[in-house]
């Protein structure tokens, strides 16, 4: 199913080759910046831990933003930020009593930050590209890990204010991976790009790594 979805994305972009001949881009990409905004469809993933614990992250839609600097027409360096809120099911097995377990159904807050390099295969307005990157993913369970903590501060209008908040179970893990996609640039410097991305999420310890697979569609501006 995922392969079919990727094929559809690629086929929809292929007619841009013909269109590019008549519409064209806006000159060289070298020594310019690309700013992009778009959406993500992330596939669901399962990860097994030591002693029978497991994490099942559901499919989700999210938001992505990127900034890249074009060193040449073909090579760019940049960074990307993603935000998603996938539902998940976690099975937590007691290390001291394997017959005791807890099931949690909730929603994650997922933040991705990645540094990446992009290689465009063609100089023109339409080009396939490949990206390689590394970074970090923060997963916040949104499950409280203790009683609320109260913080107080002084507001110049409202006076002394105190408010409680909860600490939650969260962790930040190293990720690495890459993307394969297509880009088409319109006259004036704006462009659209679509890619299929796979990043390895390294939990460390006895927990198996998880592959975050997604399809990303972004609209961008070159300046």
C-alpha cells in the first residue's frame, strides 16, 4: 500500500517535465535560500521492548517547515522541523513482575528537528532529488509522571500569579535517514516538492529501533 501511494505521488509529478519546457523557472538556484511549508502523512509503526513492553504509533497527519541554502544549482544544505500528534498504544510490563502490565491509549506530541543535505539531479525547474539527514526526535507521551508542580511569577498588570502544570514522560532520541522526491519550480521562484522519507529512530538500550516513514508535500519560496 505504501509503495502504491508513493508511485501515485511520483506519477502526478511527472507531467511537470513537459510543462516546465513552456513555463520555465526563474533562473539559477545557486546562492539563494529556500523556505518551505507543508504537510506530512506519517505511517504507523510498532516497536517492541525488553520483557514484552511495546509501543504502537498510529498513522498521523502533521506539519513541516524547512529552510535550505543552495550552494549550487544542485547542492543545498538546510534544516527541517516537523510536528505531529499521532495516537498510540503502549503496553508497559513490570520489570519485577512480568505478569503485571499496564495498557495506555493516548496521543503523542512528536517534534522532529533534522539537519540535511539535498542533491538535485538536474539544473532546470523540474528535478528529482535525494536528501540525507540526521537530527533528533522528541516524543512526549502527554502522560503525567507525578503530582502537579506549581510555578509563580509577577505580572505587571494582573499581579502575582501562580499556576500548576504536570511533568510528563518524554524522551529525545537520535534519528538519521533520507528522502527521495521530485521538485518543480514556477516562474517567480516559488516551487512545489514531494518526497518519500524514511528515518531511523534510535531508542537505545534494549528497545528496538523504529523507522518513521512519511510522505511530505511542501510549497516553497526561493529568495
